[in-house]
C-alpha cells in the first residue's frame, strides 16, 4: 500500500492498496496523470490519480523491485531489482520492456536519470559499484568501485560546467564523485550506521543524508560542511524528498514508523541565496550555482545611455556582464564600503577584502560577520566585548549589536554604549546622513531619529551612562505594521519591499506603493543620476523602476521644513508628477485556463477522488504610479501649498473645497460645467453664507421675532452683510446651474424669499417635481393649489386629509372624487360623516364643528400676504 498526502492541507488524500507485499518505490508521472509503483511481489502497477483506476499491472522482475525512475521528457521508466537487472519500460508501447541492462553482481538498490544528459542514467548496487549507462546500450559506459561496502543510494549534484555524483553506503559514509575525473572529491562522515537515503535540494545549495542510526544530516553543497544533524523520532530514515512548491523549503522523510515533514530553517541556506551589492552603476552579484561551478563572481555594469533610459519599468535591463575573479570561500554576505572602493566577502568564518575595480585581495582574516562604518574605514582600531551573547552586528553611523530580545548601539570611536532598545531586530537600515535609522522586526518596522548633538553633549559633560545608555539618543518618529524584506534609504526616504512583494517608500510617515512586484525581488540600490531604484530576482535578473530623485529631494526638504530649497527643486519635477493620482494597470494572460482547470478539479473532488490542481496561472503585471507632490502635501495637512502646486482641475476643485475657496471653485466649475461640481459649490456657498448670517445676527435673533417670507427685504435684513450676500448669491447661482431644486427650496425658505419660492414653484411644476411644487405652494399659503396638485397627481387620499384639515368646504367635492375612483365605499365612511356636519341640521346639533369653519372663512375674507413664524429662546 502507498499513500498520497496533501502537503498544503497536511491530510491523507488517498490510500492505494497495491499489494500484500511491501511497496519500495512509487513515482508520479505528471504527463500521464499517473502513479507507478513497484513492490516486493515483483509486479509494477500503474494508477490514474484522477480516476483512481488501475490502468496497468504486469510482472517486471524475478525479485524485489527496489527503485523506479521516470524520464523527464521521454515515455520511459527505469526499474532496478534484487535480481541484479535494470529494465527500461515504454508506456507508449503499452509498457513494453525495450531494453535490459545487466552488469551488477548484487542487488540494484537505486537508479536515477542524469538531469543534464537525459540519455544517460546511473545505478548503485550492493556490489560496491556505481555504474553509468546510456539508453541506447546495454553495457555500462562508466564503472567506479565507490565504497568498501554496499551502496544504497545515489543522486546527481549539477553545476554549470560540472557534474558530481553523491553516493551513500553501508560503510557509514557518503562520497562526492567528480564525473569528469572519476575521482572522489569529498567524503561526508558523521553517521554511525548505514546511509540509507540521500537527496540534493533542487533550489538550495544543500544535500541531505538519512541513516539507519535514526538521524538525518544537512550538508552545504558548496563546501560540503556539515550544517546540522537531527534525530528522527520515528526510527530509521529510508527516504528523503522535497515539496514541489517553489520556495516552500519543506523536507519530507520516510521512516520506520511514519513520515516526517519539516521546514528548512538554516539561515546560511535560506537567507543568503541572493548576494548582491550595487555602487555607482556597478553591481557585484554572487550566484551560488555559478560559484559552485566556476567559483567566480560576476560584475554587472549598468550602462547610462539613451537605449537604457528607454527601458520600461519592470523590464529586464540590458546588462553587460563580465567575470570579475575568483573567491576562496563561500560567501554569506557581500557589501561595498560606503565610498565604493572595496568589497568585503564574509563566510565560512572568514572575511576577504577586495578592491572593487581590480578584484585584488587587500585583506583577510577571521570573522563571522563584517560591517562598515559610515566613513568606510576598515583598519582595526578597537575591540569590544559585550556583556551579552551577540547574535548579529550592523554597521552605519553607530555600531549595533543584537541579541534575540534587544539591540545595543555603540559609537565607533570609543565603543561606548549609546542606547539599548528592547526590540527583536530582523534588520537595520541607516540613512546616509546618519540622522535616521529603520529597525525592522518580524511584523513591523520603526523609524527613529538619532539625536547626535544630544548624545555628544551628554558624553562631553562627563555624565555616567547606565546599562540603558543615553535616554534621549533616539526619538521614535513612526511605527509601521509591515514586514520589511529588503530596504534602502535615499535621503529621508525609506524604500522597501514588504511581505506582499509591494515596492513601497516611506517619507514623513506616509507610505506610498510604487509598484506591485509579480515575483520575489530584492532591493539592490538607487542611482540618483538615473532616478531609478534597482532590484534583483532569484534568477539574477536586474530590473529597474522609476522614482524621481527630484521628487524624493522635494519631499525630504518639506519634511525638514526647508521650504526655500524645496521651492528650488519643485520646477525640476515634471508637471505630470504634480498632481497625478496613484493608479494601476493590469495585464492578465491565461485567465481562462485557470477557470477551466478549476472546474475540472471541482468535478473530480465531487467523485471522492484525489484532487490534483494542474493549471497555468495567469501572468499578472501591475504598475502603480507614485503619489504626486500635491497628494504628499495634502497628506501632511498642507492644503494651501497643495493647491498652489496642483494643476489638474478636478483635484484643484477638491482642494479648494477643503479650504473653502469659493472663487477658485467657481472658476473651475464654469470651465467644467459639471452638475456635481455646481451642486458641491452651491452647498458649500450656502453653508458659508448661513454661518456668516448666524454669527453676525445672533443678537438680532435673540431679541426679535422675524419673518422668513417677505416680498422685499428692508435695509436691516441679512442681505446687508456683503460676505453673506456674496456667498448666498453664489449659492443660488450654483444651485440653478446644478438644477438642484431641493437645494434652492432650502435656500429660499431659510431666507424667507417669497419671490424666489414662487419662481421655484413654477420651475418645479414644469419639470414634474411635484413634491417641491407642493412644498412651495404650501409655504406660500396656496392651499387650494396644493389640493389641486394632489388631485392632479392622483393622490386623492392625501387631498381628502388635507381638505379635512385646511379647507372643510371642499370635503364633499373631494369625497365624491374619491368614491368615484374607489370600489370600497366603506373606506370613505368617516369622510361621509364629516360631510354631514356641513348641513344646517347637523351644525345645529353639533355647533362645535363651526370652529373648523372659522379659519377658512377668515382666510376667505382677508388672506395674509405672508406667514409669520416666531422663534422664542
């Protein structure tokens, strides 16, 4: 039986009962959506992992089947057996055996195809030999007596121009063989029992060995140093594999009592895969694959010419590459000094200092880490012994030493403690000025200001420094809840990419997303003469993105309060960057294929089978333009300055609204002729006018009753105030342009403008705005017109209620209309009773109903010219 397990969900997806005998090898054949398995019953069986159907079963050998190998491109499967024979099977010929390879004198323990030369493969046996074969010949092309005891496992270690074989044996060792010279170049010792499994990691420079002593070890594939050894909790280790998820670094072990899955967390393997340093257009790139072959560095010149300037953002740069030289150690860090004259390489407990141009060895010595001070000097001056275990050190304006829980800063001259900060530090980035520093942790980063003058004054005064250092040495400016992967400073601008692979920059606490990266990339540096920030991916492609140096300088000067220099830089910033809004563009390819395969997978899942997602993911290209100058000023609360810089009408209109600049808003609205802008301006002007009226006439409101509805306003009314008058006149004009009848109603009713309300009633009636028309007529006291409007609008019930309250003499007329248009007469029975009191007999019996007639009669004899509303306080 063998088991298919989901590495993502970490659950058993399917059990396959293959045979009553042990299954020693099983392989995926992705092209055929199949799994092939070999067992001790001498049979090979093939299963379709989509339908779970057994598609083929046949006897392959006369003894236990130890190993299977699938050809990467051709329809071939190799099988090795205890019958000392290797066989080649062609599944396109119904799994016919097309060739038999004989030559071993003992059990064939493992076979493996050559990943660089697919027509060849290797085999190892308990006869102590390793053999190389060609698919077109039954005789071995190479044979080496590799170990003193039987060989159990083999794998290829491929480099650019060389190949090595790794073999594991019952003599408790693993050996590294140069295939060209057929010599052993390294013996890996450390296990106390037979080495039963080994594997070379497909991405990391590491190889793994497992043993019958119940341990597994990790070895550096470049210098073959033992990095780590762990004890298996499940007994002897028989198989080693890796998750086929790019960048996951998951390790799978098959043991006596089960399976172990873990993550590779060795920093020297996972944290230093890409080493590069850029200075003044030259970047030194360390490629561990190239290094393991040629043991050389590569230097890339970034040319400054018109062709290079035309390269679009995100496009791979046309680089001139040349080999710079060799290195005698495997580097774990690589860095130019601040003036670019030297490059230091550190690794394997040593450092080597090279000249940057000629790549000459200038100095070397023992060191676990090497950092530069801000002036870039490398001569040894001082020694310091911290009182704690220092895990990492960082250079810059101050020397920093980190433990797991805190970081301590020391001055370079006298190694005096400057400040201790209790924070778990992932990385540290100093600004070139030495006045600002970014401290990155696992989940966030902090930007601090270094108060150099305060520290100098404290130290010069002779005051003692306790274990916490100088309290005022650093000032926390900003805290950002983002994880920084790599970062650099340009002036007071901190550029970084986060855990979501967004390229951001932070100025003054404002974070702006420059670009969304479509693959993991790492910051190299920034070149001011090209206004580009450069990144490198794991394939060692260098890519540039535009970030205007003048824009960064302007923002830096603004944050420092240096407006004179900021205004000098502003004209050099292109106009399109003055008010361009952050935006993005997408390019999607292959989206239909994702949906298609997702549907297939869903249907397969419904049948209870093993779900295998095999889809082509779309290529996503996302470009985001940096925030503009005006947006930056606005975010800092400098609205006036943003309005002066901005040129785009819509954005200027929004800024003017925030400032209450009615004249500027009106000029923009006249040009744009947008109803929404007219309405915004009208509302703002009306609010400004009413606020002015309230402020100036508050005492008048407190002392007098006043009429809201007048035919003419005398000299003591609110319109005598020039500011209020201008604002309200502008509001009226804007609301008319916007055709905002509701706004006009609010304005006229607030001012008591009966003439305006009369005009508004006519305009609303023409446009069919019955609600506005009704309110205008009602405020003007035109009750009959209101009732007629309700009748014309077929709103008879509302008309009936209104005549009952305001015009009793019309009750009979409205009730008749209501009865005529309504089949259920009982609904209007109450109104019939109301109609009875209009007769003289009923009025004689109920004289109190005469009260309801008196207002109508008085109105009929003398209607007032306006309605008075009184406020009391």
